[in-house]
C-alpha cells in the first residue's frame, strides 16, 4: 500500500470517528496513479441549493475534472453534479464551472505553480467537513510518464504480494 494513500486512509477513518458530519462525496482515485502529488490544499466551493442537495444524495464525479486559475480566480472545471429531477426551474447545469474559494496568498502560489512550473491542479477529494460545508481538496501535481506509472503499479503489486506472504506465514 502506498504510504501517502495509507496515511490519508487512516486520517479519513479518524476524521469520520471524530466528526459525525464528515462525509466523502466524491474521490478521484486515478489522480495518484496519473500524477505525482507535490502538495495539496483545501478549498471552499460556491454551489447552488440544488447542487448541495444532489451532493447529499451522493450523485457526483470529479474524476474528469481539473482546477484552473483564470482572471485572478480559481475555478473547478468539468466536475459532474447530477441534476435533481424535482428541482424544476431552480435546477443547475450539471458540468458548469464552479468557483473555488482560497486565500489570495494560496491563489498566487497556485498561479505560480501552474504558469511557471508546469504543474496541474487536480481535485483529489470532495467532502462535507465537520460543519457540514462542502470542501474540495486540490492537489498540485506533475504528470507521470508511462514508465513512472508502470513503476507505481509494480510497487503496488509487490506490496500486495508481500502482505499476502506475511499473512500466510504469520
């Protein structure tokens, strides 16, 4: 098991025990396979009422989405939040651009990372925090080459095999 993955798994399990309101809405599992995650940060997200209701029922996907700094603001692009069938005229567009809320210093750091260093902003997890507010964890990432992906997969397979052997002989 990847150490970063194991650590996030443990932190998530602890957070769920401590905070009954904490709930993962959507997770981008592919991000750790496709990218080297250098750093991450938590951002708020501007949503409409029908979007929050849809998220509470667990109908979302952030696997194909990304974040981008445009005109001095941070945006979540191509995230899917299902439309509610009974919302009528108050419904939302499923794949609209959604504004992310971060501090100016963090925004400047993200802009520098994407513009100068060629990094990508990848959404990792969307969740309700302990106050019941929707948050998005964004990873500042560098894309992996094919060989890097193979190496990651080989490492994961070896760790899985090692755990099986330890379980059999232990």
